[in-house]
C-alpha cells in the first residue's frame, strides 16, 4: 500500500512538474498559461495528448519534435522528474504526521506542495535568467511561515510552543544576505537570495535554517568549481553559458537544495564544527 502511495504521488508530481514547465517558460512571453495550447517552440505544431505525457513522451520521441525534428530542451523531463521526486519525499516526510488531525495533514500537504512547486520554479528560472520573480519568492516566504504556524497549531492545539525565535528566524537569516546585497550594490549577492533566506528561516527555524544555508554554500562552491573547471555548462535548462571566475552563478538553487536536504533528512551541518 505504501509503495502504491509513493508511485501515485510521484506520477502526480510529474504532472505538476509538466505544468510548472509551462509557467516557467511562458512567463514574460505574452503566452497565456490557460488559453494557449502546448506547441513546438520551433515549428508551432500543436502537441497531442500522447506527446505531453510527463517524462515518457520525451523518451519515446527521443527529445525531438515529431514534426520538425527540432531538439526539445531536456528541461522538460528534468523538471518533471525533480518535481515527482520531491513530491514523493514530501509524502515520505509526512508519514509520521498521521497522529495529527485530518485538517492539519491536508493543510500541511497542500502547503508543502506549494513550497516544493515554487522551489522548482525558482530554481529553474534562476538558472535560466539569474533572477527570481518577486511574486514567486514572496508566496514561498508566506507559505513557509503559514506551514510552520499550521504545524504548531495542529501538533499542540495552540501557538504557545511557537517561540519568538521561530518568528525571527526568517529575518535573522535574511539580514546578512540583504546587507551583502546593499553594500556590494548587488554585485556580490542578489536581493532574491535574502528573500529566499527569509522563507527558509520561517520553514526550518533558526538552527536548521542556518544549517541549510551552510550546506547551500558548500554545495554551491563544489558545483561552481566544477562548472568553471569544465569551462562550459551544457545548458540543461537552455542556458549553454561559459563559466569563468567572473561569471554570475545563481545562488538561489543551492540555497533551496540545502533547504530540502535539511527538511527531509534533518542534517545538521553545524554539528560538524562541534
């Protein structure tokens, strides 16, 4: 039964991931997310339902348009697989929450789905454009705060256990990023990273949030050195940029990756210094 649940959640996550691709790629293009049907970006051919099956269609068509044979960005299956995987991890992380009232479980599941979806969108958009849309990061921060509030209320039936440090965790983690952005005039760090840190702090709390940021720095350093040593990223998300020591490498995806590592696996990076 548990395996069936995880498979069902993964499939549902890939479907959500397919929609996230639409949101990411159509933002700022003038194309409607609701009215305009999916079509090949090269020849304009309207895609049929069996060409839109998450992950599977990309593999069957070998990453090419069925009509013009133009290459299709691997972003599509990557985002679908990533979203499905994160949704599955989210379901796994909620197994121990079945003692909560039904309203609490449903609310937390919906909020976590929103947080995961926004995180995937911000990650890909930041990689493609080195910027995070304000609307997305603000919804992410508010959703994180509400998630923590609902978690406390569902668990304890009151907000008494919600300390001032839980409330201040977001601003405390965001201030150093905001200060770095301000004093470097945006050259060392983007303001979007400060807004991300705000949501991460509210979701994880002060100590786990700090662990997530430390992990984000470590992961970012390792991957950045790897990209620079290869001189060029192959452009998994359609970037194809050459990386040097002077390149602007988005930090948001590393922060979010660190956040998920701590959220799902409760890794405490700070303990490594004790």
